[in-house]
C-alpha cells in the first residue's frame, strides 16, 4: 500500500519527516479491522511524531517506520477473527484509543487507566496516512451520513478530547464560565461549541480576527485577541523584569475577561493545552475553586507558576488525555444529531500531507483540516457516490 512514513533518520519538521513509501498492508489479527481510508484528519501529534519530540515514536518499534494519523473516515475492508459488530463495506469513523480490552479497567472501569492504553497512529505505527489502516474493532464508530469523507475524518481526536476535558473531567455545568485558549484551533472550536451546548459562557482566546469571527459564530460569549497583550506569554528563562511585565499583562487580560462577563469574577474552568506560555496565567485567572483542565503543552512542557494562586483560592489542576470508547460514542452522537458540527476549514490532497502538517507546525491553520486519501475528490459522502466518482474518472 502507499503510505506516508516517518523514519528516525528523517526526524525534523514535517516537510522532511513525512515521506511517501510503498509498505506492506496490515493483516488484521483477532478483534482487529482493516479499514480502507477515504480521508485522514491532521493533528498536532503527527507533528510531534515527525519531530521525534518529546519522545521518539520509533523507540522500541521493530518495523523501523511509523505511519502517523489518528483520525480517519473510511470503509471496512477486512475483519479479523471474532469481530461481529462490523462487516465489510460498513462506513465508519475511528477513535484513537487503543486498549487491551481484557483488564478490569477496560471492563467496567476506566479504559484510559488500562496499562496497555495507547493512542493509535501515534503510539502505534499503523495510522491513517495510508491507503489502509489497522484498528481494534472497538475503535469503530458509525460515520454520520450527512458528512463528507473529509468532514467525517476531521473531528474525532480533537472533539472527543475536548468532550472528555470539559464534560467528564472538568464537569462543566450550565451557568459556569470557561476560558478557552486557542479557541480557533483544533480543540478550541469544539470546546466553544460544547460550552454553548451545556449552557456555559465561553470566553474565547485567539490570535487573529479570522479566528475571532469563527469563535463567535460557534457560540462564544466573547473573544479576546491575545496579540493585544504582547507581554502575556511566559518566556523560557524569564528575567524578573519580564515576569513583572507578564503579571501586569495578566491582570489587564483578567480585567478584559471581567468586561466580557459583566462581572468581577474569573472563569470556573480554564481549557488548557498551550502549556508554558499560558499556564501561569491560567492558574492566576481561574475563579476561586476553579478547575484548570489540561491535555497538552504546545509551547513547552515544563510549567512554572506561582503555587500560592492555586492553594490560597483552592483551585484544581486536572490532567486529561483523549477519551474512551463510551465518550467517543456519546460525542459522535452529538455530531450525528447535528448538535455539534465539524469545523473543516481546509482539505488537502494526498500529495499535500507533509505540507498540511508543516502548516499546522507553523500555526497557519485554524479549525480542523483533513487530507483526501482514497476519496477521489471532495464532497463525497458514501461508498455509492465514491464508486460513481471513480467510475466517471476511469
Ligand atoms: P492547533 O489546531 O494547532 O491549535 C492550537 C492553538 O493554540 C492555536 O490555534 C493557537 O491559537 C494556540 N496557541 C499557539 N501558541 C500559543 C501561545 N503562545 N499562546 C496562546 N495560544 C497559543 O492544535 P490542537 O489540535 O488544538 O492541539 C493543541 C495541543 O493539544 C497540541 O499540543 C496537541 O498535541 C494537544 N492535544 C492533546 C490531546 C490529548 O489527548 N492529550 C488531544 C488533542 C490535542 P491562537 O494563535 O489563535 O491563540
């Protein structure tokens, strides 16, 4: 099969690390399914995989190559022994939580606590930037009929992560306020919609007018362009003077939040994934007893903040990581019912898979983006339309 592979000697920026190769097609084992990929979603973990940071995805991988991609829409091509819920020809989307399926955590407990839990397409080498991908049958979800292949491939990883963060981990409730960093980004566009759906007010943070408009369209209560606060970001090896300026900027930023909310209070929940640049501000800005929920650290993993702001006002930091099959199913139903919509802002061609990741690395994208893999063109929604389009090409 044709695939984009990452190899250790190519670690670096996406234009260098993603290279097209012809590789063996996977054979699905017991409980596994081989899916013909129609479209694949682009996520930041593909960028991390190619960089070889903060860990090498090739460590302990006997194949010597890694196929990234943790989002896809496609068609079941082959099922392994024991798979009864899905059959050849089913149109599906995939969630990326891999588990053993046997332990107490997977059976009635918390599947994310499974000792063998992995993110498919990041911690496993058989991701979606290939003609075929291999997944566990519990990763399959019905493809919402009203979506095109590229729309359906665009939302799983980011939406299901945002769902767990806000609904299950932070327990966001009607009447609360939530500060959403990167509100025009992959995670953020769903955090804004979820806040609206539960009856919370979202204060959206963005860096461009285009993203500000998008956040308001998705239901944000108000928006802040962080570029108006140039001293807000915490820098590496910050001097005392820079720290002082940052605190002033954070207080001014907090006042802007008060203006938006019309009350002198902070948000009960802060939606974090930016990391070093914003984390100290997130802790400071959260309301008394506020919850800071975090799933990533795009700008740096070593977080430095004044812990007095945490304990004096009894705030909590909550770690969150992707979602389990139950959460993915509930969230997917919101898409199927039209209560949450995918925010596909761009579709790249198969040849543009490295460029799509490069643009994500350079923070040039907004919303979610996907790449065509097996689908011959944009706009196709099912197998029948796809077959007809292929026949008219021939
Ligand atoms: P994305 O689409 O690139 O969006 C990230 C957003 O972060 C950007 O839109 C940008 O918004 C904002 N940002 C970047 N630098 C910033 C800075 N210095 N200060 C404030 N905001 C900044 O990425 P994503 O898909 O949303 O993912 C975000 C992070 O979460 C990544 O590190 C990813 O690996 C991680 N993640 C983790 C999980 C998990 O399961 N643990 C799942 C999904 C994602 P503005 O420039 O408009 O402010």
